[in-house]
């Protein structure tokens, strides 16, 4: 599919200006090859701390470190040209104080060249977001289900039902007022996500939220069928590459055992590079 897109990567200000306009397309990427694949089609490439689970086999995102985010951020940066690169701040790297958050966010930006960082939390993180943005660190916020807080949220539960709705709405309002240029709404009921999108002046990016959000994000390994440990309801499979890869690996193993690979066309004869071939 051909894509008509500016070669200049959008800035946080450009993303903010997209509020209410054409939907923002966001996908994760953790490696250079995947970043090269998603970059022409996306407005934002997100190096999410979900890499802990889908790349490193962790049970949650809580074990992800700054070093991991920087390493994968550098890899994704090499493959990102026309989308904006955003990198997650890992658990424990920003919650202690605004000063801690700034030091670590500045290090991530310095080492990866990303345009912005993403951090989780609503009202309680508003002062930190305000501190960062005042010092030149653009922030994408993240409210609703915040995976780094699953131990206090009681698991990966849908947010916005019953008494939760008012809290999630106030969280979104707080991060918008603090200066975030966009906010991810994760696993938020559709009616609430629509209400939030209409209530705040910054773009909302849904994942398991409403089609009315200003954009959508998915974990690329989910949508390509590469991560199969579990499948969230919102993770639509656009391909089943995991199945195709498994079939290919099985064929390779069978050919090695049958000694049909490598075939003559895959091996080198005695001829030198400059000598004519028989």
C-alpha cells in the first residue's frame, strides 16, 4: 500500500495541532528492522516498555530498565525517519521527584535523539509533567490502565466503570493542563474515552478505548501475530506472522535433517572470485 506522507518527522507541536483532525497512527517498534517497516505508515513510533514482555519474556513491564529503553530506543531511532520517535520512561525512573524525572528523561533524549518521552500517571504526575515541559522535555501522558501500576490497580482491569470514570476523566484533564502534548487512553470504556476526547484540548490516543479518539496505538508484535502469550481484546491481528515463521522454521529443520539443505546453489565451489565458473 502506498502512503502519502511528509518526509519531515512531526514535532510534538505538530501532533498537538492534529487535535480533531486526521487520526494519528501510532505503533511500537523496538528494533531497527521493525522501525523501518512501520515508519512510512505512522505519525509516531513508540518504543514502549512493553518490550519487556514481547521481546524479553518478562511477566510485566516492571523489570524494564533505563538501559533497556535506551538500547532499544537507539535501535528504533536508526530506522525512524518520517515519524516522530517517543520513548517510554520505565518504572522507577520518574516517580520519585520531578528532578529525577528530568535527569532520566534528558538522558533518554540525549542518547536516542527521540522527540519526546512517555510516562504513566494522571493527577499525581501533573507536577512532574509541568516540570519537564517547562525544561524542554515534551511529554506524552498515559492514563486509564497504567501497566506499571498493575499491583495497585489489581491487574489489567478495564478502567472507567462506575466510580473509576470520574478519576480517569480528572487524570486526563490534569495531564492536559500540565502541558502534555497528547495522552494515551488504555483499556478505558468507549463512552468515557469519547467523553475525554471531547473534554480536553490535546489529542487522545486509544488502545482498547474508543474509535472517537484522536488516534490509535497498538503493540506491533500483537497486530502482526508475533506475540502469542496472550491476546487482549483490543489487539486486532492484521497478520499471523508467528504461524508463518513457525512453519518456515519447521521446513528448515526438516531439510537440515534430510540433508537437502544446503543444496548445491547454497554452497561454494573451488573456483576463485576472478576465475570463470565451469
